[in-house]
C-alpha cells in the first residue's frame, strides 16, 4: 500500500504522535488527510500545515454516533490511523470509582473498535486499504502502576489480530504498532530515553508501505519484544522484574531525555 495519493484519517491528530503522523503523511504525498480531534480549535495548528490537503474533523473516539455520522460523510478512505489514546496511571485497588480505568478501555479499546466497525465498509471500497492501530509494549508486558493502560492495550492487541483475520477478505491490511517510550505529553512523566514522535510515525508508515502487520518502532519496543519472545514464562510471571531490568539497560545505553 502506498501513501502517495492516499486518503487517510488520523485520530488524535491535534498533538503528539497524531500530529507527527500528519506531518509525515504530508511529506509522503498523501492526497487528503482527515485530521480528527476532540475540538476544532485544537486542530488549527495542524490544519495550517496544508489547508488544501488537510480536513480538520471534530471527533471524540468514544462517541459511537459521531463516528457513524463521520463514516457516512466519508465516501472514500484508504487508511485509518487509530492513534488517539489515554494513559491510566491510577491504582486498580481502592480509589473512589473506576472512571479512569473505564475511560482507558473506552478510548484505547472501544474507540478503536468503534472506528474499525464504522470505517471497514468505507475501506472496502478502496483498491488498497489499511488500518494502523497504536498499541504499546505495555500491551504485551504489564507495566507496574499502569495496569489500566496495559489492560486496554492488551485488549487492543487482540482486537487487531481479530480485525486482521476478518478484514483479510476485503484486502484491508491491519498494522499493529507497539512503541516503547515516545517524546510526547503522554511520555513526559517517564524519565528515560524516548523515541521522537516523527521517528515512530515514519517507522509505522514504512512498515505499512512494506506490507507488514506488526512494527516495533524504537529500541525499547524491540528490547521488550525480544524479552517477550525469548523469556515468555518470566514475562508472564514477573513482568515488573523484566521491565525493571530492560529500563536499566536502556538508561545505561542512552542518555535520558
Ligand atoms: N507517549 C508514549 O510514550 C507512548 C508509548 C506507546 C504508545 N503510545 C500511544 O501512542 C498514541 C499517541 O499517544 P501520544 O504519545 O501522542 O499521547 P498524547 O500526547 O497524550 O496525545 C493523545 C492524543 O489522543 C487524543 N485523545 C485522547 N482521548 C481522546 C478521545 N476520547 N477522542 C479523540 N481523541 C482523544 C488527545 O486529544 P486531546 O488533545 O483532546 O486530549 C491527543 O490528541 C496513543 O495511542 C498512546 O497510547 C504512546
């Protein structure tokens, strides 16, 4: 699948990795970019990058009705990038309610499901089409104090696998992106070396164009995946010990940002 000449929808395009995707898509010659975000005002800087090729779209990925309306209003689409996501560093035990834990599932799992259900028929009309889902290494190795996030990204990982099987018949490629730490607002609380948002977006689009179904776009993602493949039993039983050792190796090998 080629980005040049393609029409692409990016969720959470107003900042962070979503904005980096828009910049990288422009560079690669995408014909039309539906840059979606929760409010139009927050999309102004992104829209100003190229007013001819960027269409700002108000969209909350937890709003199933709004998503259906947008899909009905989008006659053609080649690539859907499910980028919008939320962190969830709250305790799973105690606390007043489970609002944050539910929200992580609503955005990171049901948001991706809602978008995929609504846009699968639109993508089916394209000659070549794809869905890119932004997961995390936290979806295959549990990250301490962020169980809600890990659980939601693990659910998304299974969703991607299900979608890949379901959409193969209509020729829609499903690419799962599993980054480590990225230098965005979400990544700001982690005091370790991080990949730039542009490098992650570029690696994801390279993988898409190469026909891949999985990409580990940075060094920590690849270290984590190697541990998952080489020592699955340890990852299942003692994920925190595995992550702790990986972070120490990362910190020793690169300066922190
Ligand atoms: N940063 C990291 O270290 C890291 C690592 C691995 C994976 N990821 C994943 O990469 C993706 C992008 O993250 P990021 O680092 O760019 O995070 P970020 O800087 O916090 O940006 C998150 C984006 O998601 C949007 N969003 C949140 N809830 C939404 C909703 N209900 N509807 C529509 N948009 C919503 C935000 O919009 P508002 O501006 O309106 O809040 C924002 O545009 C996420 O899926 C994240 O889980 C990030």
